[in-house]
């Protein structure tokens, strides 16, 4: 079921000429992208204005960047053109997405906390479906403590991640990193200031 209100909210937000979350990749992704095998097929989920997908394409990966805001997709294409990289973009509402089976070597999901717990569970199932066996998931989000900082992210506590929640959600996966910490974030006006973060790097089971 498409949430047209959410889509319109983000379309309105991305209408600005500037990049709301900047044009540089997320710091966690930049730090950990070396884990993705060369020339991988990568899905950048809810990639907004394209900063992370464009970065990965610049590393030589075959990247599909999705978002449900048309203006976000348009800016992602513009950024790819400015950076001289090839980026595949798809206008996708994750509530209706037919996750292609065993299609990707890696999935990157950075600050995709638009989902309540039930919807989030479906998205996480989608990660498992669309990754090849042994495929890599890189996920970063905000913890509930982020509500006190107020420097970005959703206002709904239930949309935020905890270590226990992620450990349970990805039980059976090979978890390489599950790290909760506070750090200064500078990602355009949308994410700026001290933030309560959590990183997950996990490998999909072989069967």
C-alpha cells in the first residue's frame, strides 16, 4: 500500500535546489565500503537524493538506487551526471516493492527509518530475499536517544533501532559489526550535529 502522504512529504522536502542531506556519502558507508567486493551489484534502498548510490557507483559497483520521491530520484540522476558515474534509479514504494530474488551482492540501507515495526519487518525480509546467499548488508540508523539530540531522523520512537532489536531481526545472519555510539554528523541541513547512531554489518546466510 503506497503512503502518498509520505511520498509527498519527501517530494516537498527534496524540491529545494540544495541537497538536503548533502552530496557526500554517509560516513559509515565511506568507512566500510571496502567490505563490498569489487564490481558488485548493489541495491541502495531509499537513497533519497543519491549521495550514497553515486558514491558506490564511483567505486565501480553496478548500483540500483531506489526512492519513492520523484524529486529525490531526479536529484540523484543529476548528481550522477555531475559526478560522471552511471547510476540506475528506480521509483519504488517499499510497501509495494517486489524485491527481486537473490539479485544483489550487497544492500545498503542508510537512515531508512520511515517504517513502523510491522513495515520494517517486511523491509528486512526484503533484504534477505534480494541478497544473494552470502550477500552483505550495511545498515545505519538512529537509536531512541536521537530524540533528545533532535539533529535529524524520525520523531516516532518506534521507528528507531536498538541493539537488541537488530540482533533479533537478523538472528541467523553472520553479524560482523553491531555498534551503538554517539558521533557528530554533518550531512547537509537534514542531518547535522551530535547524533545517536547504530551500525549493522551482516552477511546473509548461505541457505
